[in-house]
């Protein structure tokens, strides 16, 4: 294998470190004056002690986790804490769902309003909030930004004119600085709201561990936070023992990052912007050569990352230039020789540049582009395994909590379970064991407001709280009046079709849904609070027949208007999941809880593709979601009814959105229906259990729903 030039570490490490120390020294008092208090401050200690005393007196305490403007995925979490039960998520409101701007960095005004409304619905008010905690340690974050700008000076100074990464929007940082005043004004308070700055990766790590099936065990639990970037670094490793968590390592770098590696390559080779490119490129990889021995790009691309001692991963800065210019000139000549010229920002989202498997005749280089995607995924998996290998060795753990935005790579998560098998543990730890893995439903930054509040609760002496089993926390259930107002439009037809407040009513609606899907209909289910996190899990889902070989093309082309490389996910009962997929023993904790959230793929069993072709990807895997009756009674009943209709307790599941965030409000649900020509009907469930069906009216009414409904009723439905 040809050895390419290598440079690991920044060009000016001493200057960068000096800039970091100086900025942090200046930022801490300046931020405190603005209302941002670090966790080791007197104000933070007083607040924690106050909460501890209130809990000991038996009071119920409310803490707000706040993702402020300037960083992506702003939002608000409301956490209820008791001494008996620990923290409980009331809501986790993601601003993008209310504003319609995906991965928004704007001030979360709508999320705050919705959270206050929820608080008052509990019989509480603003005065009952004991603390507001942020998702970043801002003095450390600003110092890290300065360090990053100095590392490759003078070339890296150009990032002053653009975001350092998509996670940090420099244009909104001034709005972040004014957040204590903006919050006070919005909440009608006379004094600025003081904010406690919680370390970004600690937030990721503690919530993900505390909500996992592993938190009650006596054995050590390894925790890996792998991110685009945190406030100090992009890789942080922890161990939890006896209910306490300790950080073992942070790489103190923004660009020695698996997230940055995957984002840059997927964007500049796939043709999409950061934060939109990663999932698409993972889907594209399955269409390429995923064999390390034969992929023509893999051996040289692997040299973009330096695999160091003790699990260290560093960027080879002689090849990757995103530490200096991540947008305009992300490649040095050595990387251009491997991958070709990167797509420019002006080319992104251009139909002639976007990677699409259906254009293989239009674009002769499509096969090569797919092999590059596969090589990127393979290198990413190598790096992830390298980090986890070291972490498991030093902690002597066989249970791993994986979190941070990188943990959304469901294919790599499956590879971890395959790699760290009994043979590995026999050799590395001299015992009979295998890896047990858990990834939370919201491993990326939309989950950090929860984490910040949960970590503060832990510091105040509260127990860890109950393990997580579902993710239905964004917003509140839609009320009947809002649904009625949304469907009152000339281009929308609607009718009441029943209720789900009783078992018989729920089973009838579930059977109607199954009947329509069995006729190869495409329906959306809109019920309850929305899922928090990037995956629709049955409350904001588009559903279709997994046995229909045309379903994937139909949904991608006529419903979602997206690339054909994108797979569709299987939603299943546990029995069906076991029947058609090879569920890993390392995901079996809490009755295979790790498969509840579409964060882990599984290999299909022989014959599965013939039976359920719509949900088997090009590589023979499915990003599965297991549905439990206790967590989602209506969706579980639908899957059982589908089993009676088509012989498989499994459905296609994709998120209820079209070119935007998942639909949050009834009006957004109807707007999504309008944008989607191939969506037949939306089943809308109000908070009181009343169910309304809405479909295209007027000239766009295909008559499909009316025909299905009449036939179902005639058949005894």
C-alpha cells in the first residue's frame, strides 16, 4: 500500500494552547457578568445545594435544560425531579419542529412558549423552575474556538468569516450572549435569568448512561461520546461504576473528529450539506463495494486518519484540510489524488452533483462514487472500533453506552456488536463475554438539554431515574380543536372515523390502518407527543406494506421526493423482528431495548428479502424498530392487525415529513399531506382519543381512501 504524507496535530500547538488559556481566563468572568455561570461557580454550587434541600424535604423540583442560539438544534427540555423517582422527562421541545427550519440555530422562542404551556398544565408556573442549565460550557467553547482558529494560522483564520463547523453558528453567538435577557423578557421577569453552563459531553454521557438498561448493574459501564464537536473536544471517554461517572479522556480537538471526517467526505462527495449528508451517505455505502480487500479507495482513504496508541484517532492534516478551510478547500493534493476534486458549496443540492443510484447511466462515475461512500463507511468503522477497543480494555467493561451525533451511524453500531464477540473478550479480557451495546433514541444534540438537566439532578443527590423505553416527548398531544381547524380547508377532505380511548375502539382503528396498508396504501399516523430525536417511531410515521416490492421506489419518488439510495426502515413486533432479522445477543438487554429506536441495523435472515423486500436494504440489513404494546398501544395494535392481513407483523416506517423537520402541529401535518402527492391519508389522533382521517380533497381526491373505508366497513370493520 502506498504511504502518503502524514502530519498529525496542529501546526502551531503552543500558540493555540496559549490562545485557549487566555480566552478561557477572560471569558469566565465576562460570561458570569452576562448571566452564564460555570458549574464550579458559587452560584451553581448554591443552586445545587438548594435543590438538594428541596428534594430532601420531599418537594418536586423542575429544571429546564436550554439549548441556546448559536449552536445547532436549539430547544428546551422540562425535567421533573423527585427524591423518590429521580428525574423524569416531561417534554423535550426541539425548536426545528415548531419553526420548520431543520437543525435551526435560532433562539428557541416557540419551544419556550410550548414548555411554559406544559408547565402551567401541570398546575405550576415560571416561579417553580429551580434552575435553567445550558447544553454547553460557553467559556470553554469560546476558548476552543480561538484555539481552533490559531492551530493552522494564517490559513485557519479564514474561519472567522464562516461557521467553524455547522454546530456553531457565529452569526447567532451574540444572540446567545443576550439569552439571559431575552429569556427574562419572554417570561415576563424583571431580572435576567441566570444560566448554569453544563459541559457538553458530560451531558451526553450522563443522560445516555442513566437512561440505559445498564445503570443498575454493579459492573463497570464504558461510555463513549463521539461528536462533530463538543465544547472542548470531539471524542470523550468515560467509565461509570457504582452509579458514578468519571471522564477518562478528551481529545481536545474539534477536527480530530469522526463526525467531521464523515461530514466533510459525505458532503463533498455526496453533494449535500453537512448535517444532511451523513445519513444519505451511509445509505449510499450499501450500494458500493463494502469489502476491504477489493474496494479500490479504502486502503489510501484510511490514511486520512491516524490510528494512534491508546485508541487515539487524529486527522492526517497533510491530506484533510478541513482544519483550515472546511467549506471551500477541504482537501489537500494528496486527498484530491484519491477522491478527486471536492464538490464546492455552490454545487451542493445540485441535481447533477447529488449522488443518486438511479443516475448510473446518466453519470458514468456513479459506481466510483458509491465505492467512495463504501470506503468512507469502512474507514469510519475502523476508527470507531479502534476507539472502543481501547476503552473496553482500560475499563474491563463489556457494556458500552455509545452517544453523540456519531452514534446515529446505525450500520457501524451493528459492526461493533459483530467485532467485539466472545473471541475478542477471551483474548482481550480473558473471560467469556461479549459486547452489550445501548444507544439512546436521541444521541445527538437534541438530547443534550435533557442530559444537562439530568446531570444537575444527579449532582443534587437525586436517583438516576427510570430507564428509557420510548421517545415520545416532543411537544404535547394535539387537541381536537386544533385538528378540526387544520382540516378545515377547501383542498382537504376529512371525516371522523372512531376513537382509541377504549381497547375495542383502538383495535378497530388499527385494523382500518392495516386494511389500507394491505391494499398497498401509504398512510401517515399522527398521534400523541412527537418523538424527540431524528427518527419517527410511530407517533409521526408514514406507513406502508413491507411486502410490496414497489414500496421503496414509491415512497422515495412520490411521497418523500428523495434519493433512491435511501432505505426504508422495518417497524415490527418483537416476535416478527426475531422471525426475519438476526437480532444480536449483545442488544438483548431489557428485552432487546436497543432495537427500539432505529439506531441499530440487523442482518436479515434467509428468505426475508422475498417476503419483506421493501425494508431490506441493498446490503441485506434493516434499521429495525421494535414496538411494545406498553409504550405505543395503537402502533402495536396496528402491527398485530397487519399480521392478520398480510401475514407479517411488520410495517414500513419512515418519518412524517417532506423536505423539512418531522411534522409537529396539526397544521404542519396537513401541510405535509399537501406537499406529498403519493400520501393517501393521514390518521390524526386527538388527545381525547378521537380519530380523524384527512386526505387530498377536490381535484386531487383519488377516491382511494373513500373506497377503502367503505369496503372495510362493509366487511365488518
